[in-house]
C-alpha cells in the first residue's frame, strides 16, 4: 500500500508491504494528514482498493498496519522474527 503523510510541515510518501508496521510520533498539538492508496488486496478503512484521506487531530502517534504476517508464518522462527520487527517499529520493549 502506498501512502502520503503531511505532518510537521513536511510531506513524504512511502510504501508498506503486507505484514509491515510503521509508527510515527506526532509532536504536541501537531496535526497530520494522511492519504492511503491501497493496492491490490488491501483496504483502507472505507473501501477496498480505493484511496482515502484522513485529517488527524489531537493524536500523539500514527500507526500504519499492513496486516498480520505472523499468522501466515511457516514456522516459529519466522513468526518470532515478525513479532520482533513489530516491537522494534513501535519502540516497544526498548533495550536500555
């Protein structure tokens, strides 16, 4: 899925693959606008494979979740790796 985010006065475009997760911190009082352009077999809240745009207010973070590939993992090692990737993307359980 492709997406474009405008936040903090900056606009950037990225893509996300099935099973990936992206995490963005918004500054205090900061707003953001996101435009999601789902590709084949993706949906984005409103309609399958159709673009959607949202204005975010009073949020402190934004998470783009492109599905749970851990459920389709072929083995425990692959599943654990995917969960570790999600934890890292969200800055969960950081190592100090």
